[in-house]
C-alpha cells in the first residue's frame, strides 16, 4: 500500500510538471506577446499540436498558406514553426530582418550527431560559422567565380557528348557534370569524374542522409531532446558521422600529400591548408568545410540542370524562343560560350523561370534570435522560421498565373532582363548560399549548350510527372524520360565539343 501511495505521488508530480510546462509554453507563445498574437495556423492536437509534414512538405505547406495567409504557424510539442509562403512577407522577414533570422535551430540529429557540429549549412551563429563563411566567400566571390568558367565550359561540352552517347541517362550526366566541376574546384581533380566513382558515391550517400535529417520533424529528438539519452537511439547517426568524417579527412589528406609532392593544383582544399593560420579553422572542421562545398554545389547544380531539361521537354514554345536567340547570336558554326551570356537574355530568362517553376530547395530552417514584429503578429524569439520556396514561387501577386511556365516574366518590354525581380533560389538574408555565382554560371552554360544542340521533347510513351521529387531539403527529380533530337549533325556537334579549345587552360 505504501508503495502504491509513493508511486501515485510520483505520477501526480509528473503530471503537474507536464501541465506546468504546457502552461509556461502557452503563456510564452500562444497567448499574446507585446499585445500581439503569433501568426494563425492549424491548432492540431491539444498537447502535441500539428506535426511538420514529412512527405511532400512544400505542397502541403502551400495549401496551408492559401488557408491561413502568407505567414502561418505550426506547433509540434514545445517547438513553434512559422512558415512564410509569400514573396513580400519573405522580403520583409527573411531579408529585412536578416540579422534576427541568421541563426539555425538546434538540430540534434542533423547538426550535432550526424555532422558533429561541423557542417556549415546547419551551424549556429558564432565564430566558427564566421570563419567558415569568410573562407568560402574568398573563393566564391564573383571575380573568383569567373576563373572557374573554363572548367565549367569543358565539362558542359562533355554533357553534350554524354547525351549523344546515352540520352536515357541524362540525369546521371547532369550529376557527372556537377561532380566533376565541384571536385575540380574543391580538390583539384583534373580528369572527368564519373558519377559511379566510389568517392562520389560516398559523398552523395552523405548528402542524401543529411538532406533527410535536416527536414523539420524528420527526427523526434529535435522536438523532444530528452530522446538523445535513450540508449541506441542515435547509434546509426553516429556511425554515419564517423563514415563521412573519414571520407572528408581522406580527401583533404590527399591534397596535403600532393602539396608535399609539389603536384597539387589550385583548389579550395589547398587554399584552406595554405591559409590555416589566417582562418584558424580546426583540422576536422576544415575537412568538413571542403566536403560541404562539394555537397552544396554538386547536388543543387545537378538538380537545377535536370529541372531545366524537364522544363524544355514540357514547354516547347519557350524552348523554341531560346533556340531562336541562340541561332541569331551564336549561329551553328560554333558553340555558345560565357562571352555570349549578356547577349542571351532569353536563355537566361529560361533558366530563371525553370528555377522558379520547380524550386531546387524546399527551405532550410532559420531560428529567430529576437522577437520580430510583422504587421499585426509577433514571431517570438526561439521560433523556427521556414521560407517555403514552393509557395513563394507560386505567389500570384508577384508571379501572375504562377502555374504557367513563362520565361517572359523575367524580361522587360525591350527584351532585357528585369532588375526588379528575384527569386530565393539560394536562400535568404545572411545565410544565402555563397556558391550562387558559380552555380548560376553552371546552369546557364548547360542550358545554352543543350538548347543549342538539341530539341528536347517529352516521350509520348512515358509522360513526365513534374511533381515527382524526393522528400529532402534539396529536391531531386524522380527518373524521367525525354527525347533529344540533334539540331545539327551528330558529327558536327562532336567536332565542336572535342576540337581544340583555346579558351581552356589545363
């Protein structure tokens, strides 16, 4: 009897603690703060709230935007999410309040366990992040991005040859391109990289894991941190961390060995090693930073090229306009080059529209570091804020008739690119992707070359599902078939791709 009484006492105390925690949470978040309320949203379960969707999240959140407005909230356990689904709200919160949303939420699964606290995309604000981004900006700024153009042009020509030889594997060719360029920039690789190379397979395995783990709600431990103390709960993530750390350190050590032998080529890893004293980045973080450069660049670039091909196949009229411009500016006796970029606004508009039409990124979570007052609402300190790229891309006030693929929306009446319109392809505020200048060049050059060389069309026997993408932070299109009809003889295309390239310096 005494045991039962004591046990009942603990149950009562436990219940009281839970209720007290809920009351404190309600007082802090749900009730008005500074005379304002948090943004509206579904109430969900009285205790657990409404879980962040794990599958087809961008589309499900876009539906909630239509129901609750441009900024709405979700509560899951003790965590508050605020989702931004319209362009103007994103500019006012994510850009104008950039300092206050520069942090990342605590991600026990993706950041602390899987990444060992060293992956830049999940890093919290502080000296390590500032050091890492400073090093990245040095190597990714516009002037430096121009120096990578010969490498990008060389591998983009290889994509044309790959498509001629094996059109069915066009998505793998895009991945091969991205892997080759980024491996060259990061580690000084000089030979074309195959997507079947063991090191590339290993890196992309890491990307897939972290892409899933970063999605809000993917792991319950991020909502209920006490789960990290459950024996065995994080064992798999810890094992994966050891695997990727060994991989990244191995790549860095290879460059260090080449430097000792005098055979190392200019690359980001070499730059980090040579400037270790200036940036004061610890060894393991340096390995992760180089590895992250590959991860951030290869996956998103390959996906963007694939989406561009999908858009061309499904929107032949828009494709034709870009091809008419290519024929007028470039002709058929040479390939398009980076020197033509300013004279190809239709091609540029085509790439911009493809990135809006099917965004590569679904939205990386940010953390609010101080209360943000937006219109008649408050976004409390500590809230996780997500800009839903899909919903923003379909904002009818900024992109009229948003479901239509229309490159002309990016052009002025006289046919030049607009300077008053942008899209959040590379993130928001102070956490935008530092590799955007390199990525934009890759996407443009591949679009120009592919549209110059081929008429791209949908296979009538294999309709394309343009909504079939992976449930990861960076969306990857499910396999789809297209038809590539050469616009010149195959011999002519091969000759132009394999002839002497005076612009490329090996």
